[in-house]
C-alpha cells in the first residue's frame, strides 16, 4: 500500500451521495478519485487543501483536511466547521459552542430545560420584571366580544 500527500485542485459533489476529488503535487496528478469522509462530517474541500491518498493496486482512497480554517480546540473536543469563524464545537466540559455570523435558523420546536440568557441577562429575569408590572388607574375588568356563530345558511 502506498501513501502520498497532495494538494486539492478540485472536488465536486456527484448526485449528492459522494465526492470526487482531483489533486496534484510533486509531479503526480490524481483525477476524479472517491473522497471518503467520516460519518457525520461532510464537506467539499477547497482547492489548496491538503489531502492524503492511500493507494492499493487500482484503488485510491482520499482523506482531506483544511488545517488553516479549523477552529481552535482543546484535547477531547470535536468540531463541525466551515472555517475558523463558523463552527459547532462539542466542548470537553459538556457544553456546545456555536458560532454562526449569519444567524441560526431552527425548523421545528425548541425545547429548553434550564435558563435562557442573552447579552443582557436571563429570560427568567425578564419574565419576573414583566410579572411585576401594573397599569396606572382602573381600566376595569376585561370583557369578551361575542363571536358570531356560523349557522351554515349563506342567506342569513
């Protein structure tokens, strides 16, 4: 089995199922080889990324990395990242760090056990202040506006 490193010249997604990578270095060019990636970590490496090829007979396996764009991690931490300023890090203390300069969209319900905080403070503090507020003067009791019932008769 041969091992050699190279520099990615292009990588393309083929039908959303796998990637084909081309690379060149030290006079060796490799074209359209399957790029294998760890489950849960999918990417299309940029041109200029380093790549390791493992070759056995007619089979060539490629594993790519982008060393300059990775976020800083401590021992025992894992990351899913696009670059050093756009990532999800599973921290060694059990927390998760997310940096998304364009924001985070959630499609579905959000359930939280614990406090919710922002740069001003905790949501529980805002709720406590809201619950303390009162209106000045007697506004009277709220009244209900009756809702007309549908009788099903279009001429009524």
